[in-house]
């Protein structure tokens, strides 16, 4: 996979009937970070972990932020096509015939949202833990009833109140089928997140 812009970690699943999942880690993360979470959420599913290309010293991110911590929209918009091409190439190389479901956390969840909004055909759906909106204005694509789960933490010090709701409304406005949950937790993914994700996936796959 050396020709890919992103490093990819692949784990074949025991249940080939399940939708494959693509995993997008948080800031300072690596491509294998969400593998355990994916096993909890979707046991038996084939997993593609993708590493961000922004070197943060002790790990990676999928895009840059501005000095005031806002998303650098120009940067993320430029990186979405590279990630989309990487995902398409990986699916071809690993002979995955189904479009994958994205599972993203924090920085990776924002990147997954950016892909939904600008390259929606690459994903079958998405589970977004602790996201916020990547764009002030939508790029103009339609989601065509793509299912999306957003899970926020009411005590998340890294997010402002309403971040997840704003993204949910943005995705719904362009045709997404959005389920939005707010939990009394912080930034990290908890057992409550996993329970909600499992139930949503059960409905998604049936």
C-alpha cells in the first residue's frame, strides 16, 4: 500500500455479510487506534484503519486547525479528495465490493463529515463520535438518504454547546438520515456510546 497517500491497516472480518468499516482516528492518533472499538461495535466486520497525513509529532491528524482552533476549511477541503481516492484504492486492492461505513472519532469524525458533505458516494453511512461541522457552508452535494449517527458528550470540554446539533442539522438539510444523541459524558468514547452505536448498526444492517 506504499502508493497510497495515507497508511492503511487492514483486518479481514469473519463475517463477510457485514458492511466493512473504515476507521478514522482522533488527533495524535494512528491507523490502528479504533480497531478495538470497531470490534465492539461491529463484531466480525472487515476493518480498514486509515492514518491521517498531518504529522503531529506523537501521532497524526486528518487536517490542520487554525490558531484559534477552528477547522481550516481550505485545508480539509483539499484533503478530502485524497482520502476519498485512498479509500477507493484500498477497497479495490482488498476486493471489498460493498461501500464501507465510516466510524470516526473527534478529528476523524470531522473528516468523515467532510467526506459525507463533499464526496458522499464513497460511504454507505457513518458513526461520528464527538464531531463538529467541517464547513460553514455546505459544498452542495446531496446525501441521498445516507444514514448517520452522531453522538456528543454534554461534558465535552473540547466542543462548544450545539456543535453536534449544528452538524446534524447540516447533514439532514442535504438529505442525510441523521440520528443524534447527547450523553452525559466527556470527550472519550464510553460504554454508553458503544451501546448506542451497536443498536444503530443493528438497524442500519437490517
